[in-house]
C-alpha cells in the first residue's frame, strides 16, 4: 500500500501508471473560506479535465471557519477498492465534471492510499 500527499488543482496529476486499486482518500481543505470543490478520479494517464469522463467524482467539503478537519473516503469493491486498469490521475475542480480549478490557495491537500497491481 502506498500513500502520497498531493497538492492538486484542475490540471490533473498523474499519480500512478498501470493497474491499481484505490482504497481510500483523505482530503484536508486548509482554507476556511474555500467553496465546495470536486475531486475527479480518472482511469487515464493524461485526461483532458472537463472533457474526459472521470471514473469517480467526490465532493471536497467547503472550508469551515476555525476547523481544519480531514475528510476521509474509504472505497470498497470486489478488489478492495476502486480498480483502475490504465492509470490513476486526479484533478480538483469547482464543478462536478468541469475544467475550472479552485482559486489560488483554495486547493486541498489529498492523501491517496492505493495498491499497485501486477
């Protein structure tokens, strides 16, 4: 199992190339006034964010005044999580499957726990 701290925006960050299983995601929104954002997860090495359909989209909670609490998603499935066959790439946007990134400073920190296969 691997874990990466990733500062991510709308450009798309390639985390891993090859088959993998995404087991959990921890999100920390560091900015108190950050709006609701969306984490897009792609089974693609170089998606065009806003055009390429994401495999999964998860909400990134808006910032909370005075509280910076990590938010965690635990994924399940036959492989023990979300199986990705080609690559694991992520992006954060202001709409569900859009291409506009958060304002500078509103990007959350993302920790991914995934297992490479093969």
